[in-house]
C-alpha cells in the first residue's frame, strides 16, 4: 500500500504507520525543509527504509503525480477547499483519504471524493476533541 502523509510535521501519522507495518510505502510531504531533515533523521534512527520525503508545496505534487497513492492521510493541514478537492487526483481508483481535524475545522463536501464514515471523540490521554473522516474516490 502506498501512503502519502501530507503536512507530516513531526511524522505523525506517517512514521508511526511505517513502524507498525514495514511493508507500507510511505511518502512524507512537508514544505518546511527543517521538518524534512528531522523526518529523515527520525526514519534513519528507527531503521525505517523504503520511505520517500518530499519537500515542496502540495500544489507542485498535484501537478506532477496522478494516481500515485492508495491512501492519503491529512492531519492538521489547512488549505483552500480548491486544493483539498484536487487530492482525488493523487489517489488510485480504489484509494481513500483520511482526514483528522479539530472542532474548528468546517465540514465540507468534496466534489470528487465520497464520504464513507467518521469517528468523533476525545483522544486517549488528552482532552482534545477530534474528528476522523474517511473519503473514497467517486
């Protein structure tokens, strides 16, 4: 399974997913070069191999790759709805998008992705409310 973690930051959930299942082909995307340097160091320290690191804006990736991923994870990423709505182009035909957001994130409907299910609640060991949603390609 090919997974894209957009706005990877400190590597959650991309690095965590890779530690759980080494067969995943994980790509971490962050436009901040310092975060990419950290992610590479963390992957090396954890002996994680076969990972890709992309240091560029999401808009560039949308222009250059299509159907490249089976799953996209999006946590705490903010962007214009027009950009988010284009994520379907990065997914395979059976691909899916998983979003995780806080209470301030407004729900919206994607034109090219179909909402399938969600979970809402407070995270373990935290008082923070989150909503996790899964969308599939139309």
